[in-house]
DNA sequence: CCGAATAATTCGAACGTTCAAAATGAACGA
DNA sequence: TCGTTCATTTTGAACGTTCGAATTATTCGG
């Protein structure tokens, strides 16, 4: 294989200048149609492709997004982040953007990586997946004018930072709808299995349950369990709930892991028909017939890219100066109904 | 933020030439120690970082690996690929390599992406995750001299292609060991739940069971079930096995998904103490106490990178011409023992 | 058919780096 | 002191692209 053809080769073959070839590629509308065709033909014939690095050097933009890819904590809930990254790659491709991944050991290390990738002009903009309470990365990124968007709200910030663009899913609304759905199907005492506070996402989801479960005071407190995420934890938590003097007649969980555990517990207790709803609609939920709340990842990714690059282009917009236009999007999840939340209605014992 | 400093800026600040600055970065050993320090000090002071694109343009290598990131089919077994990508990013970083991801709709589309990334000099080499029977991509990549390595053997090729570098895990040996472990713990009739043939990986794993289960003829046939991957499928398959006139006293599964389903089936049948072993040691297996065979992904990734870039550097080696040195590595998995495979021994009913 | 306006194309330079070769400096033996 | 050798540093060019300005071709009204 010889060397790749360059603009000059194409130019020569098509009897035009370098620049015309460049124009055919980047702004075809300014070149005469007959010329355009001749050049295009030469491009095809020679199999010319622009050299990405040369272009980036000249234009001073890399058209590349950086994402930190974390190890999956749980395999189940982690799958969401994974789907997110997948969709990101998909939609980035449609905009002629590339996606570069990196790993990091802690937030400080992540920032070091980001700095390196950005200073080397490897990456134009970053996507932060998941935000903590008072996330230290956000301030740093804003401070250093690194273009970025986060999937996750700025939890715990009193006044929202206008320089910070973010997308998130309204878990509270999602849980609220799911609980209403359970109650509409006959449940009176919907319990909650969630995560320990403080957890931005977790607290928000719990709030959705609180405002829709129709319970008050000690009763509500008794029906809410906080535990770390995980199948085992979910099973334990559900088992404890079922032991209560006044046990729940449905369970709303903050994750599919917890819900899967809860399902096991109810089956073990011979209560296979107790309705359960999970969160994230992971493939496992689909496999075991678990109703679950699905995050609209397509929209999340689309919104993130729009915030970063505008409606269509691949020119990264700097972090906004003021909040004239909203630098964030809050999207609504939807409940995917499956067998697990209709058990009180239909006649099947848990298959 | 003004513009980033360049080699020239550093050169001027340190009173040396461009090239000396370059040397300090790329081959410090050839520059005098006192000079090196002076230049280094200037680099640090100005916060200089080499411009990656400029460097790549000049050196004609991108130091970037491309990987196709697929959507997870199952969420459980898919997690392995995910961990693989994570480790790849990790170890690539240690070699100063970057990882670029892309998605594709089918193999043809994948090749189109690969071509684009490579022709644009975006990516030096590719990692193929998973190989099919008679994989069409391999021939194409070899033909087009695209440096690559696959995680997965060239299934179904009569004569191994010496240009094709690959790494794989000896699933057969892994299953064999696990079955022996089950038998050592008292099982006489170890059943198999696997995937339909032909499936390179699946057939290989099954072969491991066949040669170690100690069963023959019709008996062995009766204890082997083939089904698509999935929790539900695993449950059904296990339920069927338990209905047999001579049911198994242990179950070996080709995946954790199947094993999880099998676990549910045994619990439902009141046989919670039937030993079960899965494959891939996914986080879910850990969560539910399922023994499982773990693929040594660290070694897999290390071997893949070594095949591509040699022992240490980041210079991609072209696809080998002959098979003087082995262009592949077959690694041995190990069994992670948990409760699920010791049930016949200890006294706990499935907690 | 001319001049002006506009469309289309070309030219020279620059993006920031490293390669290859040339130049300088230091050290040493004769 | 001088030529040689080796270590160190510098110079000019090149990688392939696009920007900005300049040039040439075309169109059109009068």
C-alpha cells in the first residue's frame, strides 16, 4: 500500500487547485457544479480521505468528545451508563464527532486526564457522567473554561452556576407516576426501597414516592427502607418489609438491582404476586418481567450534544456566560409496564 | 485564556532551539542535563503541552486504538465486553495510547467505520471484540493491511491465517475445571445449559463439559440443553432438566444469565441446594453468591496490546507476515468459588 | 462592447510538531 | 597548536490541511 493521496494529488488529477478540492469537501456550495463533479470524481477514484490530524491542526478543533468510562459497580445499574456511552457514540457519529474514552482513579485523576486531553487538543469537550453532591469537578471545569456538559444535576448548589450546562432525568416525576400506577392498580400501601441519604438522585426519587404514596407520618417512615444498591441488599430490605405487622402491598424500588432482590424476597416468602417496580429498565428487568422506569437516554444524549455543539454543527460552544437561554434540560422518564406491576390484577401466579 | 504555548515559546523562554525542546520531551537522554532542567523548568512554568494533532501529522501515527462498542444484548454477559473496554482504556493509558470508540450496525458498517477512521489517520489499530464463525471482517482487515487484534479466535478457519493476531480465553478448560470441581464436591450427574450450535465459544465450552462430566451416550445427551442466552431461558431450561426422570444433581451453565435463571428455577422447585456454576463472573454473580468462571481480562488486554504494539512501545506492529512468532495467545480462566457450588457440602439452605 | 459587479478559483502562508542534516562546542591525543 | 572524534545544539524543511487575500472568469446593465 502506497501512501494515501492528499489534496494535492486530487487537485492535480482534477486539474484544479488545492483549495478548490478543499472547498468541494467543506463548502461545496461555493464551487461551480461542473467543477464539483470533476473533483468529486477524482476524490472517489483516488480514494482520497482528508487527514484528520492535519485538518485539526489547521482548524484548531478536534471534533472529539471525551468521556470517562467507569468500571461498573453493579453490572445492572451500571448498564445505564453503558447504554449512555453507546448512544453517545452513535449520535456523535451522526454529527461527525468522535468519542474518546479514558479511565480515572478518582475525581482528581479525572481532572488530570481532562487537562491532558484538552491541552493536547485531543478533545474539544467533555461529558461528565454522574454528578455528586457538591461535585468538585464542575467548579474546576468552569474555572478552566473547559467546555463540558454533565449528565446529572449540580446537586447541592444553592445558586445554579450559569456556566454549567447539564441534562438530567426527572426521577421524582418518574417515581411519582409509577407509584400512582401501582395505586391505580389497587395497591394501598406502596413501600419504598432506596438508597441512603444524602444522594442527589436517590433523594429525588424518594421524594417522588413520598409525595404520591398517600401515606403520612410514622406509617410512611415505616414503609421506607434505605440500603446500598445491590441485589442482595434489595432482598434483605424487602424481606424486612414483609415482616412488618402491616406489610406493604406493593414495592417501589430505586433501582432494578434492588427490585430484582425484592422479587426474590417476595418469591421466597410465597408472595409472588406482590407488585414491584424498578428503575432504569435494564435488560435484566426485561428478562424477568419487571416493570421499570426507563430513562430516555436518546433524548438525554441529544440534549447533551445540542447544549455542547448547538442544534446541528460540530463547533463546540463555550460554556455560557449568562443564563439567557437555559443551559440545561430536565427530561421525563416513562414507566415500562410489565408483569411485575400487574400481578394484583391478572390471574397468573408468578410463572 | 490566551493561546497555548508552543515549542517555540518554550524555546525562547529557555534560550534554546525548538528542536532541543522537542528532544527534552521525546529523548531526554540525548540532551545535556543542565539544559534539560532549564527547558523542563520553562515547560512547567509555561504549562506547555505538545499539540497532539501537530505531532501526529508529523510522525504519521495517531497512537490511538479503535474499538467498536456494541449495545449490550443482555446486560449481564455484555458486562464482560464492557469490562474489557474499560481495561483497554486503562492499559492503553499506561502506554500513552488513546482509545476511540464507535458503533456500527452490522459488520459491513463496522468495516466502513474502520476504513474511515483509518484513512483519516484517526486510528492506528483496531481491536475486534468477539468473532463469529467464518468472520468476514478478518479477511477484509488482513486484505487491507489494517493492523488489528481480535478478542476471539478465528472460528471455523481450517488453516489459521498467519496475518491474524488474536487473544482468547480457553473456555473449554475453564468449564472442564469447574465440572471437576462440582464432581469433587459430590455431584454425579452434572447437567449442561448452553447455547445452540454452531457457536464457536459455546461449542467450545460445551466440549469442556462433555469431556469431564463422566457421562456417556443417551444419558449425556439428556442432560445437555441448548437455549438462547438469557435469564428467562435459563430458568426454563433448568426447570425442564429438573423434570427429568433422572434429574441432574448439579448444573453447569455457559453464562451467568443462564445460571441466574437456573438458580431461580431450582429455588422455585424447592431445590435451593442444587449446585450451579455460571460463566463470566459478572457482578450479578457476585451479588447472588453464584460460583462462576472468570475470564482474565487483565491478561487478555495486556496480551492484545503486546501483540499490537510490542512489549512496551506505542509503535504499532504491522500484521505479521509469517507465523514465526505466535500471533496469538490462549489464556486460562479460573473458577471463582462461591456458595452456589458448595451447597451440597455446607449445611445452609440457600439463605 | 465596456465597466462594474459578482462568481469562481488560485496563491501564499500558517497551524505546531519532528526529521535529517548541518553546525557548533568540548575533549583529547599527537 | 592542530586535527579528530564525539557530544550537543541548531537550522531548514516537511507533514496535509484550511484561512485570508488576491486573482481570474463570468454575468449583466447600459
